[in-house]
């Protein structure tokens, strides 16, 4: 794993275009932001997602998250708060699976919580 600069979203925040969009948004406060970020509770855990990844989250195979097939994921998502001033952060990134450590930790705990 390699330490990299990331945008707030646990799912897509490692992508270079996301970091560039965050920098542009923060340098021009009047400019419409490409993404908004929210803190959610999913499977009893907090996770930060952009609005795109929030809606895309339902496309994950439930089995990947430790659930039985055909379980609707939307019922597990609860919005807690908006990240008013999103900032860059540091996180570790796995080049092999293309995921951030924060997302992988969420995934590991989700599978444990969901008994897989």
C-alpha cells in the first residue's frame, strides 16, 4: 500500500480527477462544486461518500458487503451530516484492488457485521 493524497469520499477519493476537482472547488468558493460530501451511517459504521458514490453504492453486489443476494442496500444507508468544508487528507491506497484503506476497513467491518 502507498500513502497518497485523497479527497473525502472513501469510495472514489483516491482518483486524481476527484482531488483536482476538490482543489478547484476550494480555490473558487463561489464556483459550483463538482461534488458534495456527506457522512453516512451504513451497517452501523460511519463512511464519507460523495453524492455520486452514494447513489452508486446500491450497485454493489450485496454479497460483496456480506449480505445475502437480493437485499436492497438503500435501506441500510442513513445520512448523518454534510461535510461543509471538504479537505484533502492522506490515506493508504492498494494498487492491486484500487481501493483506499478507509474503504477496505469499512468493507472488512461490514462483512463482519453482516456475518460473512
